[in-house]
C-alpha cells in the first residue's frame, strides 16, 4: 500500500508537469540551472560511470550527468510521476540522447539491488519522499562502495532568521501569486509545508552518518535559501 504523501506528491507533479520547466525558470530567474550544474561539478561524474537521477522530474540533472559519463557510462532517470517523466523522455528524444534510461518507480520502492551505481543525485526530491531517512538509506544501498551522492533542495533555515523570513515571503507572495495565474496555487503552496517538515542541515548530516555514509558535507547557496548535501559511502 502506497503512503498518502507518496500519492499526494505524485499527483502534484503530474498536475504541474505541463508548466514545470517554465515555472522553474520563471520562479528561480533561471538560477536553478546554475545550482544543478554546481551539484554535478561537486559530484565529479566521469566517463564510464553508472549514475542514477532519482525523482528526476523532467531530467535536468540526468542530462547534465550524461554529458560527463557518456559514451562509456550510463544514467538512469527514475520518477513516480508518469506525466512529468513523459516530458523527460520527449526532451531526450529531441536531444537524441541514447545514454539515459527512464524508469517509472517510487524511490522508496526500488528493491532491485542489482542496480549498483557509482553515483546518485537528486534535486528537490528528498524533501518530497514519504520518509527522508528511508530515502537516504535507499541511496546508500543503491551505491557501490566509495560511491557518492548529492542532493539539491530548499534549505530549512533557522526559524526567524533573515533567510527563513525571506523564504516565507517569497514563497507566499511571489511563488503563490504566480502559480495561481496557472491555477496551480494549491500545488505550489505545498512547497512551504514540505520545507517545514524537512530536516535541517545538522539533522541531515546525522541521518546520513547513522545510515552508514563515511562522509557528509552540507553547504548553503543563495544566502541560505538552498542547500547541497554531498555524501560519500
């Protein structure tokens, strides 16, 4: 039986899929591309490695990593939302990229441990999993020895900090206002709720080390609005 949050998130991403890339560009002023490239640069994928982009959405990270690991390596994009994955596949066809394999599956339900990756990445997906600790644990078991993983997401900053105040104002008055123009207000209102329940920096590091990762580093970008978690097995 699927968890309620899993179904909720899947429905949200299916509904926003037709405007997902457009609104990502608009609401981040195009900066999300720079953040994703920074994540990939920190992970340093190389030709011949096998990687996975979990909660891949429309495949931004998968395409960036494909540039690094091809032609000898591979990249698998995995997402549970069928409509958003269809867009990723279409983009792949347009780019004539034959190195990426796309799979419809919930991250927490991946039980095929023959999948053994050199690296795993996730952008704005960890926060949306039904259980963050289980998600990090799943990543650990899907990685080869010495494998690394990277997560880009909203940073859950300290309550009443300037970063936290700005984040709330931006999400409530900019993101919600614009998303309502496309009748997607409730779907984008979910972002603030999901951040509220997302572990903070030190909590994420502790979870990763308890799961078994040898090294866990966390850095903030954009004045603390976003965070990058880098893990090494």
